[in-house]
């Protein structure tokens, strides 16, 4: 049995959310004596360790006494530090309260699910000019007139990774009417200023699920629709397009039929995969990337998980080894390939407690 939630909160509080060895923030509660060796799920056998220290020392049986002594010393330091100057720990107390609120909300349902993301992609200058030349607000790639780069907030609940590009780049943002017109005239399927994934799949692997480790506990799928109507806005920086998308209406596969809740996200692995049509002359050299990503869980008590720009460094783009068909657009002198954009991440304690919040 793993440690219960109440004990894990108690351990984190005593350690002020810091590793008892290296003092870095963002800890997990680990068994000093592993469960497979008969280690108990008790406070005496629990240590607050960051992932790095756990990997370095956790499997070394010779270090168990050292870990226990370091833990007890760190508890003593934390207790004295708080007693000496409690006002310095206001931020820490706020984080601890956030942890408690997560546990109190642990039974909030995970579904329904919605995904907001900003897709950064590139198309050819000719395609951009052809598409935007008659659209109000468009600035030609030859234009010297610049606009300030803005950031957005999703209804006051979300966050946004700021767009950092050269001030010499021409920038324009299209209004909703212009976007609606583009959606009506462009499928978003293929070489277009609007890029819609052919299919999107999100897999959740929950740590406390009884399913096989290599099989997802919950799968959400969304197929390409006839028009990319879920596109909310477009921002253009020369030939780089930032496209905001809000996707709902997912097909759910839940093999165990369990009613998953917010607390199941802690420790879960998430695999997000999108399939795109990519053209040799541009997309294979500068493939689509995530710039922003929000996951919304639940309806009556919604929660939001926001991912920071630096967390997309592990995103992979590859050619689909099992394409649906071969695509040859000989009439326009182009060939295309089915490409997969795949992003995997773990919802560790730091992500769970610091980047997942309830929308009030």
C-alpha cells in the first residue's frame, strides 16, 4: 500500500516542501526501506526527497541510516526556522494550503475534458500573401509597420506564455470575423494558414490504476472535423503563425469504467499526440510546436492544468510509421507526409501542487 494522502501532507509540511538532502523545492514522499523489502507505510519510514536525490540514494541500502538522520535534522531546522520568523514563510504556508485544498477536492470528477492550446506553425510566404491580402488588418511581409505583441488570458482563469520574437518582425492579429471567413474557405487540412490535426489522442496512465502498466487507464480521442471551427484567434509574425484552439467533445475510452477524479492526476503520465499533414517544402523543416497548453477537467468544479513554455522542450515530431495513405498533390507540385507531434510528461508533485488549480 502507498502512503495515505494525510500522511504525505504531514511529511511535506514538516519539511516545508523541501528535500531533506539537497533542500530543493518540489518533493515526493518516499519509503526509506522499500515496500518490496517489507518497508512499512508509516511516518518513521517516510522521507521527503526530490526525484534526483531519490534516484541517487534511494536504492542504496547503505544510505538508509544517512537519509533518516538527514530527515530528522531537516525537520528540526524547519521547526526552529518557523518559530524564529514565521512571517518569512507566508508563501510556504500558501503552498501548504494549496496542497490541502487539492486533497479536499480529490473527489472532483476528471471529466468532461477540454483542451486549449496555441499551435505555432509555419507555411509558405506565398500561401500567407494569397490568404491574407484582402483581409482587414493584414500587414504584408514587406510592411515596415509593426504592432505591439500582446498576451491574452483565458477568461481570467488561465495563463499565457509570452510570445518572444524579434521586434523587426511584422505582426498582425486577425479579428473573429476574419477568422470565421477563413474557416469557411479553408479546410485547415494540409497546406493552410489554419492547421488542424487529422486526429488528436490523449492517454492518461494513472499510478493507482489496476490496468496493465503499458496500457492507458483513460483515452480521449478527437478526429478531424470538416472545418476547424474550434480555432479562436490567429496571430501572424512574418511567416510564423500562432493559432489558438479550444477543443471539446472528446470520444472517451475508459476500460475499467472507473469514475476518475482530480486526485488520480497526481503521479500520472500523460501522452498527447496529434497527427498533421506536413509538406516537404516547409513543415518538415519547421514543424508545428506547442506554444501554450491548458487542460480543463470537470464541469461543476473545473480545474485547470497550465504548462509553461520551458516544459515543451521534450516535445517530439516524427513521421508516422503507419500512415493512412500516401499523399501526392501533383497538380501543385507538392507531396505530403503524415507527421506525429507527441508530447509526454509526468504530473509529479511539483506540477500537481503548483500548476493545477481550481477555477473559482
